[in-house]
């Protein structure tokens, strides 16, 4: 009968957790499960945000009247208007 061997990652994990007392083993396993679930949640949130961002037909946020450009709020660091700029 052919018995599959565990991967090197699971072997290292079993050896590492094997040195811990029983109560700490349960805590370590809980932390690993929590880390896996957290990574799944982060991936799902990123995927949903990406799908919302590329959804067609959504209105683009337009600047309100009098809001100006980003350079208008830079004060002394704003670029000076050139001769081809019609704004004052």
C-alpha cells in the first residue's frame, strides 16, 4: 500500500508545534487558523474593491464649482500660470 508523505512545510510545523505544551499547541493552531482566515478576508476585500473600481457605467466624481485644481491649494508651491493658461 502506498502512503503519501507529508510536505516539508507540514513536517516543519509539526516538529515546531511538537515542542510546545498541549495548551500552547492549541493556541498556536488557533493563531494559524486565524492568520489563514484573515488573509482570505483581505484577498476578498481587495477583489471586491477591484471589481467595484472597474465596474462600467459608474459616475466619476467631478469637482464641485469653485473647488479648483490641486495646484490651487499649494500656496507658494503652486506652479505659476503660463501664457497658454486661460485661468487667472
